[in-house]
C-alpha cells in the first residue's frame, strides 16, 4: 500500500519555519487541503502537489514523500476464501 510520508513533510515544515498557510500559498492549494494532507493518514496528495514539494524543499524528491507499506491483506485468507467458494 502506498502512503504519503506526512511526518517528513511536518518535519521539513518545522525546520524551514513554514506553516500550513504558507505551504498552501507555495503549492497553490487551499489551507484546508494542506490540513487534510497533514492530518488524514489515508489522504494521498496529487502528484503536482508532490512535485511542488520538490521545489520547496531542495534535496528531496517526490519518492521521499511516498511510503510503500506492506499490505494488511493476508494471502492465506484469500486462499481459504477461494477454497470455500
């Protein structure tokens, strides 16, 4: 499962003294959208937002903001379900 690395963004914002309003201004999204990105663990920002972060935080790429987490789906459950059907 792919997730957004919001902890990295929060850390970079703090290090660079950028608040949510300023990030919204620099990325071209609303303050509400930035708030959802920062607080909703299931929210994945659009690629253009991620690309803008590359310009704001030099040295970081779009891939730095993406986490690949293992799926919580158990393959044994899938096999058991198929056998039961």
